[in-house]
């Protein structure tokens, strides 16, 4: 039972990461201040990481609000 629950959560996390990387993020080569170049894939990874952070924060806030309202009704 615990393994199944862990696999569900891991799967949801993986799907969220894949959606953020392939659907939401975009990458382009960027010249950095020190003269190096940030590759397109590196830029896409950073963008996907930011979108993933925003999605997880939104999910956490939604869950906290839901259970806060649910507990107020009792």
C-alpha cells in the first residue's frame, strides 16, 4: 500500500517535470556576463525548473487552502 502511494506521487512528480520541460519551457542560447554561453538545453532546463517550482508552490498552496477551509467547517 505504501509502495503504491509512493509510486503515484513519484509518477505525478515525473509527469509534472516532463510537462514543464517539453510543453512550458523554451530555450535559447544566451551570452552570459562572464563571456560564456548558456546553451539552449541549459536555458530550457532552468526554465523548466522555474515552472516546476511555480507548479509545486501552487499545488501546496491549494492543498493548504482546501484543508484549511475543510477544517473550519467542523
